[in-house]
């Protein structure tokens, strides 16, 4: 069994409220969940309206498949024009851990 996680540190556009922030972050989280069957959520900077950290996790029996899905998730978030991807943290846990 392999477990992979990603966390995306995002800088959001010129937003003025937490309500506007939710209208940007929620669709990203929903698309990750729908397209790639990952567990995803906003996990940090919840009280700041121009920053967000989105985390996701995936479990797979195949390390190659896991890496491929994490790559696709990263590309999806990086391609979103309404956010600037400041950093990505990837963790991979395998059977040897």
C-alpha cells in the first residue's frame, strides 16, 4: 500500500472577503475530488482571504499510479488562472516506511 499527499500553498487574487475566497477555493477542491477521486480540503490559512492551503491524499496499491495521479493534481492546480501556486509539498509513504 502506498499513500501520497500534496499540499498547495496558494495566493489568491484580489479578494476582499472570506466569502469570495470560498468561491475560488471550493471549486478547486471539488474538481480534484471529482476528477481524481482524492480526499481534498482547505487545511490552513482559513482566516486569511488572500491565502489558502489545499491538501489532498490518495491511497493506491501501485506506486506508479499514485505518482501519476499526484502529478495530474499538481498540473490541474497550477493551471488555474485565478490562483498563484506559491509552493507544493509532496509526501510519499510506501511499504518500507
